[in-house]
């Protein structure tokens, strides 16, 4: 009984340590290829910049960053340090029913992440990628497109498109 | 000398208390009509929602909220409690040079605030308004337009246009 209790406490402690050190939820699925899970509390992160994407997607977007990423942005640090995480939230954009010239967020579409870990993701520029739809990771085919596009277009900005909007 | 030192200490202390209790910077100007100053640290507040404004303004926008406002949004509290502050950041939107379908923030244009104080602003629905351009308040004529538009269009949402984007 005492031994079982000790074992249980160790398991609970190990789970807690894992949660704290990885900063990810124990539940939910991870992205194919990269194994990135949705980070806890990302909706409360600070704003890097909004964006709009034209047809056919027709989306409004906002890119948020965790504390490590925000500190790097504000200091102009490149490459981003390990532990930086960027979150891109996207919604269909619809005309405001209350103010005609404005487009506002409609239904949420995807939530995407970039996680910096220069050892774990050494083969992919130090970044792990993830795209979630309704809280579930998109398929492997979608995740195979991330790196090539980022490498082709923003190699000089540590593979990150979004700049800080002052 | 001693008396002067005491007086100086009292003045400094009073200024500090004012700064802490009002949450506004002692420097900078206040908006006409409402006397709203730029709140300290608003750029680090959490995101309520992005938006886009069509021609002739052609802007990308992001509305941020202080902790009191965010708590109210997440709990669905209406009217917003005293102390709620909303910040609307706006930028010209320009085509991304790196990803053609995307529009991203260009030059910053205005920063606007709504400050809830049901006593101080009893005559204007409990809200004080402010629009800043390059850190300076816009003129009185611009501030005379705020309330009428908000009252005409979003009376049922405590005069606030922006909804929380999940």
C-alpha cells in the first residue's frame, strides 16, 4: 500500500514535470512529422501582428507569440531562441453587420504553430510546424508543405513570415 | 532644507500614487472632451479580435483589452465593468512582399481607446473615448463623432463594436 502510494506519487510528479518542462497539454493529438501539440494558453499570448489573406481563403489572421518569442521580436533577436512559439489564429472574414466598411472574424478555420527547438528540429531549420483544424492536427500531406514554402520565401528571417506591428 | 526635502518626497510620492491608481502615464496629452490618456503597456494586452477596414481607410486593425476587459469578454459580462479599457491599433494594410495573397500591417495610423468609468463618463454611456495619431490626441471635432456612432450602432452591446474572436 505504501509502495503503491509512492509509485502513484512518482507518476503524478513525473506527469507534472513533463507538463511544466514541455509546456504542452497532455491531452490532444500532435502534428504529423513534427509532433507539435497545441500549447496551453496560447490564446492569451501577446499580439505580433494581424494579417488578411485574399481569396480563395478570405481570412483574417492574428499571429501571437509566447513570452520568449515576444522578447526576441522586441529585441530584434535572430535567429529566434529555443522555446519561442508562434501561434497563427485564422477566421473567415465577414462583413460587420453593424459597420459596413469593416470586415470582422467569422468562423475559426485553422490554428497553426511554429515551435523553435534547434536540436529536436535541426533537420528543419530549428522549427517544428503544426496546423490544427477544430483542435485536431491536419494530415501529413498538409504538414509536408510547411517547410519548403517558409524556406523558399523567408530564409533570411529565420523562416518566419510575420514581423512585429508596432 | 529638511522641510523642502520632505515636501519633495511628498510630491514624488503623490505622483507615484496617482500613476498607480489611474494607470495612466503622467506625460503625454489627454483626449479632448474625455481627458483619456494613453494607458501604460497597452501594446502588451491580450487580443480581442483583428479587423479590416475597406477603402478609403484600407486598414488592418487589432483590438486589445486590459485584464478587466478580457475577463468581462470571456465571462460574457455586459455592461463592461468600471476599469475596462479597450485599445484599437490600426495600420495601413499593404501586400506582403513575401507571400502575395497576404496583406500585412504597413505604417501605423491611429490608436484609439475606450475607457469604462460609469461615474466619470455617466453622460456618455459610461465610456470615455480617445483617438491618438503619432502619440498625440486628435482634435475635438474628431472626438465629437465617437459617441453618436457607437450609440446608433451598438447600443445593445454596451456601445462596443468588437466581439471576442475565439
